[in-house]
């Protein structure tokens, strides 16, 4: 009994759920104390990221976190030897997605579930990265073409690589896919040029993302309908700017917190909230390192001296605001340095900062509403079943085609039969993309 009470007391130090109040969780576990969080589900029941275990913060390994399990390292002999990350979490909290290296020197994409743990996805070839998906149906990523030593991008539907983007002489990295599965944000570069695109695989459309006057862009996230992408773009002075791209590729500078540079890392499904990192007036360094074929690789500013950077939140109405000021009442002397992502519904913000209680740079989970996790689960997603060309539901759902047009509805319980294709199913409290054969 004493051990049980001690564990409850320890958990309470890190996980606080005051009723209807904002709250923050700092992730801490022996051997994983220095870490960052990259993704989280809509209800906060599953999060993931990486923890740093070597001096100089050059080597990191993947982990998942749940309120009941805490931090769980996703490593085993021959897997995640030197590097790995969980970089996507299903909005409904059913699974996590990431990549890790192996003892053969190649990178593999894996999927984590409670039932199976971390398992390599066999349909995705070795030497691949993936950090974005749409439910169980769609995954996007990049794979090394060993014949040309460049990377090509792909969209996989139900385990089949349906669409590929291979531009001769360029490395292409499919960083993100919209929630409706239709729009992919692609980073494209070689030694002399960087030409990011908004890619629509179904039509083959490639819309270039306008640059701010410098040499490269990096697209980081996309809204649910694919109409807005966010990331960073170098300006004519060599500084990185946090930017928003519209569907036509036009660019909008989101500003900074007083310094010269900023990066936009994540956008809500609705497209009206962005989070990221900005330099403060006291910092004059440059965010110049080009990433690997994934959007989470970070250069030497991982632990800025004097906290010269701060996490931000941006909205059209309020512009860019310092998260440390917005949530000062729950931070104490801790500092939020970078916001990597947020839940698609915008409730949770995740990233890393300085936890004054432990003295470590650690991942955080910021709950903007403070509601208990269970209160968000209005409908059990398991009640939705897809069988061939039919959708079966035991609750009210509406079915939309990729253009957003309502094409079907189930009331109470029943089935709906549609033509082969991709559909968006919405119910009270959740949504899911399904593919009918």
C-alpha cells in the first residue's frame, strides 16, 4: 500500500488535471530526462517524441507516453541503435508512427499500438522516413533511391504505394499530409536549389511555395482541408521566417517575438492556430541547418544559451504571442522554448523547454482547456467499421467526399455503401478518413 501511495504522489507531481483549468505536464523518466514531445492525440491520451541520451545532444531514441504507462522507450536489440523518433500520433490515440535505424545501418518506419508495441511496417521499404498519416488508411513519406542516391516521396493507401514523386536530381521529402488525405507538403532540394511544393497526388498538381527572398523553404504542417501550409522560409538576409502558404502558393510572414527569426511547426486542423519557435531580441544566431528527409531534425540551437528562443502561438486575431506570457500562471520559473506540435483540434500544445523543478530540458504537454480526458470522448471510434465498399456505424455519422460534399449519412446505426474512393467520416467528437474498395 505504501508503494502504491508513493507512486500516486509521484504521478501527481507531473500530471495535474485541475477541473476546467489550464495545466501542464513535464515528461521525466530515468534515462529519458532530456526529451522533447512532437505529437499528441486530440484527447491527450497518447503522445510521442524522442529522448536524448548522448553528450552534445546528437543522438536520440523514440518514446511514447500515456497517462497510465508514462514514458515508454521504443528500443530493442537491432532496432533504434543510434537514432529514432515518434513523429506522428493518430488523432484518436489508437497508434503512433515514427522511424528508427537498425543494426544493418538502414532506417525503418514503425507503428506502435498498445497491443503490438513498435513494429516495422513491412510495406514500407528500408531507408525510409515517415512522419505523417491519415488514420489507418494513408501514410506519406520518403525513401532513398539507391540507384540515384536521392530521395523520392510517396503516398501509400491501405499498404499500397499508390503515388510517387521522383524529381531527377532532387531530394524530395513528403513531410505532411492533410487530414482529408488529399494534399501533401513536399520539401524538394539539391545542392543549389530548394523548391518546396504543395502536391495533390490525385491530380498530379505541384504548386510551388513562394520563398521570402532567400535560398530555401521547409514545409512543416498542413490544415485539414489542405488550404493552408506552414513552415519556415529564408529571407534575403539569411534569416528564417515563420510563414503560412495559401493554396495558390502565396506566402505570409507570421512575424517574430522581437528577434530576427522564427519557425512555424504545426497548424490546427481548422487552420486558425499555429505554434512554433521564435528568436527573442537578445539572440542573434541563425537557424540555418538543412534537415534530413524529415521535418524534426534540429541544428545546434537545440539548447540555446540563456533561452534566446521562446515557443509561440499565432492566431489571425492576436498575431504571434509568447507562450510563456500567455500561460505564465502555470509555468512558474520554467520556460517553454519550442512548440513542436499540437493536437489537431488545437487543445494540446507539445514541445520542449526548461523544467525548473528538475533542472532538465524536457518535453511538455500543455492542456489549454484543462478538461479531463474522458470528457472529450463523446463517441467510441470502434463503433465505425469498414468492410469492402461499405461503412457500418453504431452511432450517427456523416460521410463526405474529398471536396467536402455530403454524400451519405447514417442515423442511429446502419450501413452505407459508396463508390470506391476516399471518404471523410465525421461524428460528434471525432472524425476518420476511410478508403472504400
